[in-house]
C-alpha cells in the first residue's frame, strides 16, 4: 500500500512537472515560430542612430540632421580668449553669439538660418543625408553633404578705397562632405573634406578657394555625457595676412530632458565655416582658447503620422 | 490505480493536439509614461504575436526601435538612454492564457482572460500576470489589455533632473488583431 501510494504520488508529481515544463516550452516553441518566420520575411534595415548627439559636433556639422518636422533653436556662445587675463575676466567680458534656427523638412533634408555677432554675419545652409550606416550588415558608414553661405555685415570691413563692399563681395560659401561611422555605442568618428570659397580675399596673393580636411569624433562616457572634438587641417595655402591657425575644438555634450548642452574649448572665434576652418587668429599654444557653449532646444512642429490624431504639444 | 495513472498519461499526451494558431506581425502596443505636463507616449505597430488557442500559449515580440514618438528627440532619448535598444532590441512576453478553456473560439464575443508569464524588457525578465480580453470575430481575434509596469523593476533608470517628467510606471496598452493561421 505504501509503495503504491508513493508510486501514485510520484506519478502525479511527474506528470504535473511535465505539464509545467510543457507550458513554458509551448510559449518558447511559438516564439521560435515567430522568429523563423521573421527570417523569411523581408529583412528590415536597422539604421544606425545617434552617431552624434547634436547636428553640430561643436562648431561644424555632424552627420546628424534635425528630425522631420522638428525646429531646433540653437544658441551658440563663444567668450574671448582665456589668455586675456583677469582684467578681461578671462574672456568673459567679450563674447560672440550666434542664434540659429534649423528645421528638418524630411528625414534626409534639413535647412537652417543664423545670425552671428562676429562679423555681423547672416548665414543659411542645408544638409542632405545621402548614405546611412546600416547596423545589420551592408552600408558601413553614413555620408552627407552640407553647403552654406554667409553674408558679412556691410560696416564690418571697408574696401581699400574706403567704399562699402557690395553684397556679393561680402559673401562666402562652404561645401562639405561628411563621412561618419559609429563604431560602437561609445565611439563615433567623422571625416569632413571641406571647401571654402570667399568672393573677396584680403590679398591678391590669396586664393579664393581653401581646401581643408576635418576630423571629428565623440566618445560617449555615459548615456547623457560625451566627450567631443573636431579639428580642421588646412590643405595647401593658408590665407596670408594673419598667422591663421587650424581650428581645434574639444568639448562635452550634456543632455538633459529636451536640451542638448555643449560646453566647448576652442581657438575659433567665428561660428561659421569660413571662420573656424580657415580664419582662426587664436592659438592654443599661447592660451588663445575661447570657452563657449551651445544650447539646443527642439520643438516638434509637425507631428509624425501616428500622432496626427492626438492633439498634444510635445515640447 | 492503474486506471487513474493511465488517464493522466492520456490527458497529458493529448494536450497540444488540434492546436489552432492565431498570428500577426502588425499588432499594436502603445505606452504612456507622462509624469508632468509633457506628454510621453509612444506607438508601435510592428508587434508580432501568436496565440495557440488550444494550449493558451501566447507570445508577444516587440521590436523596441519601432516605437514612434511625437517628438524625434524623445524617441532618440528613449532608445539611447532609457530602453537602450541597441543592447536590448526586443522586448517580449511569453506566457499562457490561464483560463483559455473559457474562450470559445467558435463563437463571436469578448472573453475576459488572464495571461501569466514572463515579461522581458531592457534585458530583465519578470513574472507577470496581466488581465486582458480576447475578442473573437469570425477567423480573427483581438487581444487587448491595459496594464502597468514599474520601470524600476526593469532597471530603467530615470535621472533626477527629469524625475518629475516621467511616470514611475508606464501604462501599456495592447491592441492586436490576430488572424487564424
């Protein structure tokens, strides 16, 4: 009797155990079925996102675009040289600001306008995504094209004969190819071959076109904190007149809710391409370093399809 | 005694027969995690799910990157900072409808059910019990449910600066139409 009841008990135990494992196995089998079918289904490209946090590495363009229907209001601020010392409060007494409005027309096309205090410049630019890095095999890098124009204020600099330069004479242009790769979740690098064109240069010895190679990168230290840097090396002849320096900026990205906050140390004063690529008068080696920051605040203007029906303002 | 044993073996061996499966690849899951004035809401229309009407086994697979937000920046933050979708691209629920026998798949109607199983999110797996409804309509069934998950349970960290903006628990709404396979 005892043996019998033991047998019975163990049998019940066994079957209930097999029920138990069956339950989990059933779901696992179903999950496998889904995955099996997933493989046969058309494979969706897994595009790399967030190669950089913002649309500028620090001064210049990053591979990122403003999202579709998103307006990005940027305040960029550069103080004077740290080496100007205590009497100038280490550069804080003089500052150059740029206000910019960027807008994403589509996923791959953005435009922007800006106004800089330095040289009293207006600028407009556009950036187009051409290639996108794909994570699950395929395209190993992202590639974009950026181009822009600046118009210097008419009273900033007069022509040698004392007259004012015409609008055309005060314009400068840039063209950039941005080639970027996010190597892993903490390292992104970018190359940016750049062509600067100036309608008027100071000396007849200077060429109107300047070529430069830029390199930039990001090291992400935590989800909200990253080190960034960019450097522009002028190829061929630099502009004469000044001892113009290659532009070097290092900084950090700090992200809070709706803002990206960038702190920067740089030898660039100007915030437009022709300035920070080819016309830096400050020198890192003798303390010609400017402290500065960028603040970006985004506003969703056009809601994505899924949210058209809801009437929520998401800023 | 032997009869009982035989009956048990028989019953256990017959479960799983006549398995009728319902499936979709375009189910919908949305969530709501608003803490302050800023609406935090996302919709995912690429949820795969499958239900075995006989055994009650049910699976939901959610490609995390397919959650769409009203704000592009919020979407990026969700992927980069909170759910870490590069590291944990899929969330899933593997479970069983505990009262599947109460659902008559032959007869149109709405049936209250409970799904007991394992929810995996952000690389963390937890046992959950979720109330829901199976609505049968011809050869289609709709799985719907609304439940809350505590973000801290899944090691999703909310930094103190945005603590007031994000709810501690996210309300998840499931609404998937499955077709008979």
